[in-house]
C-alpha cells in the first residue's frame, strides 16, 4: 500500500521535538574531525574510528541494533549495544533516529561471526534529522521524471549512478591534462555574445539591462574568440565549458551541455585527426580501462588507426543521391521514399538530412571527410576541389562525436559565405549561421593557418552507454504546479 508521506512527516516532526526535549542539539554546524568509511574498511580490527554519514538501513534486535551507514566513500555496518551506550541513550537512538538521518559515530572496528566488517559504536551524535523518508531501498526511484526531479535521492540510492559522475569528472580531467601535455593553453571566453558564432544552431536570447542590448548565450565554446587568439599570437588554446542551444531534446541532445574546443595554429585538419584520435584513445584507456564499447546496437573499438569515409560517396552508396549534382526536388523525392522527415527545403538542409539518415548505419570509429562547402561555412575549401572542405567529423555508433577542420582564414571567402548564410536566415532558415562581421575584420588583419576541433560530453555518454540526460547531474525539468515536497514523494514510496 502507499505510504502516507504526510503522516510519516508528522511522526518524524514529533521525534524531532522529543529529541529537543531530551537536550539534543538539532542541526549542529560542527561535525569535528572524522574519517571516511573506506578508512575503516581498510583498517585493522580493534582500531578506533570516527565516521559520519546517512543511515541507509536500521534493524532493531532488542538490546542490539544494526545500521548501515553510507558516506561518499562507501557503506558499512555499524552496531549499537545497550550495554555500551546506556539504557536511556540507547533507547533515544532506537526510538527517535530513523533511516535517512545523518549521524556521526565513534567506536571500534570488529568482525561479525558472519565475517562482516563493522564498527561497534561507543558514541553517536545526530547531525541532521530527515523529515521525509528515503525511497524503498530495493526499488529506488523507478519513474524517470521523479528520478530527475529528485536527483539527489536517485544518486544517493544508486551506487552505479554515483560512480558515473566520478568517472565523468575523470573524463574531463584526462582531457584537460592531455591538452596541457601537448602544449595547449587553457582559456575562458565569453558566454554572452552579441552575435552567435561557431555553429549552426538556434540560440537562447536574453537582455543586457545596463547596455540595453539583446545578447545570446553562446552556441559554441568560443570558436570565433579562440580564433581571434590565434591572430593575437597564441598558437595553441583550448576551453572546456558550457554551450547552449535552444533546440529540441533527444537522448543525444540537450539545450545545455559541456564541450571542449581547441585551436592549433600552423596545423591543418590532418593534424587535428591525429591528435583527436590520440585523445579519444587516452580517454578510453585511462577512464574506462578499455577501448571496446557497445552503444545503440553498434560495437566499436577505439584502438588502432581509424578509417576515413567520404561524405559524398557514403551518401551516394546508401541512397543513390549525388549531393553535389542532385536537384533539390530529387533530394526531396528520395527523403520521401526513405520516409525521412525534414525541416527546411533548401539544399543545405536537404543535404544534411540525407547524411543524418546515412550516419546511423555506421558503427565507427571513422573520420567523415570531404564535406561540401555548403554545410561547412567556417572550414577551408580543398585546393583540388573548391566545392569540398578540409573538415572531419568523428562518427561513433551512428552519431557525430567530434567535429574539426582547417579553419577558413581567407577573409574574402569568409565574407562571401557569411553573406550566403545571411540570405538563408532571411529566407527563414532558423539553423543558418549568424554572420559575424567583426570576425571578418580580424581575418583581414591576418590569422595563421589553424586547425580547430571540438567534442563534448556526448562522447562520455556514448562510452558509458547512457542517454545524455542520464549523465547530467541535474537535467532541466518543467516545474510542477501546486505540488508540495510531500506530494511529490507519494509516487515513489510504497510498501
């Protein structure tokens, strides 16, 4: 049957008052020196320890009570004896302390007759009284919406999920260390921009009150800013930070996400392919201790040298359409035949939609190369074929998990491409790139040949085999109207 959360809260409030009456200081600020639970587990029998954590399980057996205490390092059994604590103190603990309460205890390590490492408590202090119960320990939070709204409970009750976020932190540590080992200088560029740049995406708009100016949250990790730093004389920069795109959600897309981008002067896209492959392989071995993964029905191995596939040839192989010569009508007919929905009917959008249909069939890892200039407004054209660009994307498990190119540094060519993007915007293309004319001014001062590359936490999600939302600590949720904390817990606490 459903647990009546309001009744449970009332019972716990009464216990809180009883504890106050017994002279217990409620919600003290000071914990004092303590050790991690893992230190007890690593310690010797008979040693004395002081640990703090949350009670996850509590079992009363007359004059002996067992609990499981959990902190960030682990979980262990602790035991309370009436003979050691005294009758009144022991009764106070057994009657007034609940699962979910946070305590600090000190005592001696011992091994039970079943071989379980435990701590025999000599002293205990209540640090936090929980007024609402934890979810059922055997089932946790089952409903995804509730899990994301009560993420702190989801993480508390799910050790695998906690470990994912430790691993995600290591993922970014390995990335940062790799870049610095290769001589890259970490920078921080603006989050608020007058003109979005570096990608084709719908931005979030806000208003700067002091300047009375509409601004945008950035959609890339400072691409145009970092290229300005190449003109400033820096030769290797990178940034890890947040990007924001006001677009739809999916297992692989969120509106707010973390990416890394690097820019490398006097290097081209071939240099970028070598470095990014080495980075991905370092991440795989140091964070996951393997190069073999499985996601979305695809098995892939990041070890070794990765193959290259040609954009135009791959689309033609899978669909029969030559994207460089086909008419827009031919592309639309093919998409209709394939039963693929698409937004926008210009050639750029149709080309991109055909490719997205094809990429889902590619396990990877491979480098996608020879992208058409039409869909690569910031990439340098290939000298031998100006309709194609020196761009590469990393394809893993049917998705693009990394994007780089030889950066366009010809100001005349860049101005012409921005003018084309402006025409697309005026024609109603919401995903066209917003022209950045000050960036063109910088190019006229001169920027060295440069390779740029970016990837994000989507790579991490693919390597752990989880949707992007699942590896986000606190995904954005629509607020519930007129619902109390007690009401929101009714769904997840059942006998």
